[in-house]
């Protein structure tokens, strides 16, 4: 009996982990390619772009804010890197500039949401749309192809010891840093505090505007970093680049809010969420299911996750977004 | 004396909110034509009781008998229809509508599919004539432009428009100027005599209840402590029933060692405040007292840097604080505990430990990464000193009772040296034990030469705790009462 309780206690709030495990088993049985080294490597590479975006979105959502624009920001920055590399600019300089560009993007959203106080949904729908418009304007709706030096692909396609993608190492590094920042640093505690009760935060001397602003800047930095990996991998600039990540990343935040700190978006949950979603996405492809099923599954997962939270928890736990 | 008809009675009513038992095994009896006073401290369960009677809360167990029938209301609308109307402490009015529209909200007069505004004004006029509490009331004025007193009048007229058999009034005079309060009391007595209307009257002003009630029921911690009839009204006895102690024993001894001036605010002018100056000494509790909206909260929040003010200065330890802002004040050891702990104090998703350490994270834990072990150690130590009742320092703050939540908020600030503690109505809705703990902690701070600015909404509390009192009215300081001039008459004279 005691043993039983022990297992239940371990499983408590770890539903996602169990689900991921079961799914991996399921896909391994139904598809013999799923566990092949090349496929694993492929999944890992995909996760590094969406995973870093998920880290950024989680930081913003813990505050009670939101962002819908990161997908098109990714597309625009990708185009920007490739166009200048084509003109002969140094790849590493462009990568650094893309990260700066990401931070500026975060600043734009922060000014609109935090300073001008436009609701995050409204502000970032606007920046999202505008940004996508710029991409179409710049490359006329076509995919941009340009010259690039061969070594440019090392970050996005390179591996060490044969199968470990360099991009995954970057993602794991970013995940560890953001996790420690959010869960163990004072800044991180302040982000959760602002998300939990922004008024109370002001009364203890936390400048909630500054915290929210900084979170958007950090998210921008992470958008920039994921663009670097994406450009290095794609080496082309489709007009729709970044769109595919949008819903996966948003779904990961909601799915992540069902574990560890139920009812609250949290970094650990988001990481697990993006892993799980990427596995599902890949598994469906391996099973030969048409790609559009991915959107149906993502929608169902968002509804499922949020229903789970709202049925399990009482309201007013944290940010209003859930 | 002939026995009167019992109009309503309750047997063994119980109502809990989570771990808080708001009403416990409560029996009361109201006879037709009574004006029954209902008194008790904040958190004694008075409001919960009337909300049960008025159908706003479901009861957990027990029985209500009304007009010889056992009833259980499905909604407040049903109770209202059957003749039980509540006049709430904070008027429940739609601010954008005018008085007449508010009075007939939910039972509008129509002509075809359109509202008949003329009729609603006419009917409201009739109502005002029938119940002349405040005949000059402008029925076409939007509620948002009305004074607190006018709003109260609209709320009462709204209740009377239902022709209630029992009228329940929850502190109707709390925000009224003295003359309006007196005319209201007169009208209530009139209504009772002429129309035999039964009433339940909640008030913190005991003199009022003596004036109009024929009996008074005392509640304490959710229980019915007893009832006095008008021939036995006695203030000391009543207070003793309310707090289970003589007043002199309930509050700790006042300060005997008042030192130099610690913090002063001089000539503060803001939207609400007009040329307000106050100061607090070492080892002193300074009370601020006034009606709701008189500006006490605005004053302390201005000092704390949360609200802007146009002119004036804040001086701490003889040095002017140039740009008062919360982190600056915290840096100087000047802390504010806000009035509404749920809205402005607690982090609901945090643990007890995280709620305690949040205010002083940077100074307590200089290293980059926080460690839960160290945090818990610090939090546990402070929790013990506060006499906090909790199961696990990592449990959710929401699982604690109101009093213990408030102690957590106090504990949060005492982790580091505190010079001035500003407390804004710290004992609202918390039990007597926690209240005494908080009083004790404040006096302990005093004995370490700390200064305290204490706002209270309870006159007994401010009299019991303060060494000196500033009374406020509409944004100005009306009087400064030294220790030997602190009494109820002097305070009431200056706030109304």
C-alpha cells in the first residue's frame, strides 16, 4: 500500500512525462523508422528551433503576458540574415545581428504591451501581421535563395560524434540557463511574482513593468538565437518561414502548464511540452498521416490541456491567460 | 407583555469557507416588529449570517423558519420576492444609471418593448414621498455623480421598493455624514413604528444600536454569544461579550518610551489630500482614523511612494527623501502592509516560504542562485516567531487561514531591519487569536524603538492601540489627539 502511494506520488503532476513515454513506445512499435538514428537526429534538430522559442514564450507568459508574433519575427530575421550573407556579409556578424534584431523585436512588443498598455493579444497580432507583410514585400512572396558559404550550415545541420546535433547542444544549454534563471534566480522569482499578483509585487518594491519589459527582451534574444539555427539549417527564406512553429510553441506552453506547477506556465513544463509535441508531430509523419493532421492534434491538445487545468484547479492561481 | 409573533428563526446554522467556520450552530429569533441589532467584531460572521438569510449564500447545515415555514432560498431574488431585502454595506448599484433606473433595476416599467422612463421617475417619486429619508434626492442624477450618502439612500429606496417584511441593513451609516445618518435613523424608527417593519441592523457604532434597537444579538467567531434587550443595554457588557475580555486586557499596554521623530510627511497635497502633515516617533503607534474615503490609505500610499503627490516632502531621520518610491522606502526600512491582503499582499501561487522571503530576496540571499533549503530556514525561523500556524513551510499560502496569511505578510517585512511599519487595517476579517498576535508583534517592534503608523476601520481598535491619533475627514487632518484625549467622543466629533 505504502509502495503504491509512493508511485502515485511520483506520478502526481507528471502526467505529461508518462504520456510522452507511452507515445514513444507506441510510435516505436507502429513505425520501424521512428527510432532510427537519423530520425532521432531529425526530431532533435526540429526541437532546437521550436524549443528555444518555447523557452522565450514561457518567460513572457509566466508574467501574464503573451506573444503571437514570434513566428513571423523568426521569418523576417531569417530573411534578413540570408539576404546580407548573399551580399557577402560575414555569416557570424549576421548571426550576431540577428540576435540583436530579436532583442529589438522584443523591445517593440514590450513598448506596445508594457509601456503603451495595449493588450498583449492585440499588440502582438498587429506586430505579427505587419511583420508577415514585410516579408512578402521584401521577397515578393517567393522563397529567397542566395549564395552562402558552406560552413554556414554547421550550426543547423552539424553534429558531433556522428549523431548529436550541434543545434541540440545549443538548445540544451539555453534550456538549462533559462530554467535556472526562472526557477532559481531572484529575477525568475520576480517573474513568477508579477504573474501571480502584479499589485502585490508593486507593494514589495518589485517594478513589475521592468520585469515584464525585461522578459520580452529575453524572449527577443531567444527568438534571435532560434533564427540563427533555422537559417543555418534552411539556408533559404520562404515567405511562410516560422509559421509552422507558431502553434506548436503556443501549445507547448499550455501543455506545460499542466505539470510541475499545475495551472501556471513554467519552464520545465514548456520544455517537456515541446518534446512531447515534436514527438507526436514526427510520429504522425512516420505513420504516413497527412501533415494537416498536425494542426488538428495541436488544437485538440490546447483545448485538452486548458480544460484539464481549469477542471483540476480553481481559478485565480496565476496569470489570467489560463 | 404579550408575546409577539415570531417572523423568522434559525436553528443550528452552519457555514464554512474552506477552513474558516464563518457561522457556527447559530440560533436566532426575530419577532415581528423588532429592530434587532447585530454586533460583533469584523470577521464575527455578521455579514455571512445576513447573506444566508437573504439567499446570497447557501447554508452548509441548519434550518431557517420564516413565517412559520421552513425555507431554503435558491437565490437572493427569491428571498427578495418573499420579503427579505438587504441594504448592503457597499451599495450594489450600477454607476452609469440614474437613481430611478437603479431603484427599479430588474423590474423596469415598459411600454411595448421600450422602457418607460417617465413611469420609473414617477414611481420613484412616489417612493420618496412614502419614505422621506432624503426628499431632495435628484432621481435623474447618475449614481456615479452621487455622494456616498446619496448612494446609500438609493440603495435603501431600492430595498424598500420591494415592500419587504424584513429589512436587513449592513452598516448603513458607515459612510454617511452625521446629519444624514441621524435622519436615516429617525426614518428607520418611523418605518418600524408606523409600518411594523421588522429590521436587522448591523452597526459598529454601538450608540446607534442603543438608540434604535429593541434588542441586540452579539456574535463572536461565528457564534451567537447572547442577546440583550433594551432594558439591559450596557456598553461595557456588550464590548466584553464581543471580544470576550475587558477592553483594557485585550490590547497590549501602550508605549512608555517615545523617542525622537523618525518619519515625517509635511504639507502633502494630492488629488485627495489637502496640506496633510503627520509624523511618527520612535517607539510610538500613531493612529489614523476617519470614515471610508477620508484619505488615510491615500496618505500612507503617498508616503510609501505608490501614489503621486503634487507637493510636500517626506523626511526620514532628519533627511529629506528626494524621490519617494517603494524600493527607496524599502531600502530605508519603511514598509507598508496594505489593507486588502488578497488584492495587494498575497502571491496566491507561491508557497508560505516564498511569500515570506519575497520582499527581501536580494539582501537575504546575495548569491546568484536561490536554494530552497536556505530560504526555508529563514522563513521557518520568522514563522515560528510569528506564532504562525501552518503544516509545512512549502505548502500553498492559500491553505492558511486569513489570520495566518496576514501574519505571513507581516513576517515578510520583519526579516530585515524595519524602521517604520505602516499597517493599513491589518486585522480585517481575522480571528481574535491572530489579532492579538499582531498587536503583540507591533508593540514588540515599538519596544525596539520602531515607529508604527496604524490605520484601522474599527474605532475600538484604534483607541486600544494608538498612542496618538490623527483624525481625517475628506483629505484633511481634522485633529491630533494626544494619549490623554483619545476617546470615542473626541474621535467621532472630528471625523464626521
